[in-house]
């Protein structure tokens, strides 16, 4: 019986040493607080929407914190999980309007973010397949093909506190102007 316990006790000893190790690879720091960051971002989004002059047919305030500002209503059925979505988009920061990404070459050149070997044109992705930020999955699931809209995406539904690239600071609220071209 004791011979059987020795390997278990050995493993417990190893795990306890790792847990106490100052360079513990399993210690990733404090957990990201989604609720607290949504609360902070929601105040900023409300203030932005109160002053922003954005034409819309209607607005959807999703319970996730994402706001979908529908500017042109599409037709047909809304996409479901795994549906392939096609869109053109312009991504900017809510804070100052700086464009950080786009599928349109003319917009990329005008905002000095053009990448020489990148292929510009409609972007496609599978809805709810973890291939885009959560805010896109939420936004496109509420639209019909051929809609035009602006997504206001709080940081917990985008890149959170990750350093994604030099143009998107940590905890940024993002705006995406989307032209929902269609689905497969």
C-alpha cells in the first residue's frame, strides 16, 4: 500500500514546488475582469453615442455590451453559426477615430496603413468559429445580408488588455463600419 502512495506523494511534492516557484509557468497574473471592464466601457460608449452624429435606422444594444447601429437594412435571413460571412470593413478607435485596419485599399492608403503585399477586398469568416473577435460574431449575427452598420465593440468583446498591434492600445473600444455583402 505504501509503495503505491510513493509515486502519488512524489507527484504532489513536485506540483507543490512548482506552485511555489516564483517563475511558475501556470501563474499568468490576475484574471481579466470582464464585468468591471464592461462597466467602464459602457459609460464611455453611452457618452460617445450621446454626442456622435451617426445616422441610423435603428440601434441594437446587445446585452453583451456591443452596440449595432444599423444604417441600411439588408434582406434575407440572419447568419447562423458556421455560416460564411462576407464583408468590407473599416476599423477605428472610438477614442480618436484613428483607422487601424480596413479591407478597402483606398481607405488603407488614405489613412497611411497600406500594406504592400496584402490582398485587399471582401473579408470572409465563419460566424462563431473563433476566427474573429467576439464583437463581430455578435454584430453580424444580428444583421441581415446587404446591411450597412457600425459596430461599437467594448474591449472585453475585442482584444481586452492584449497588445494586439501598435495601432490598437490595450482596453480599446473599437468601431467597425461594415458593409455586410452576403453569406454562404
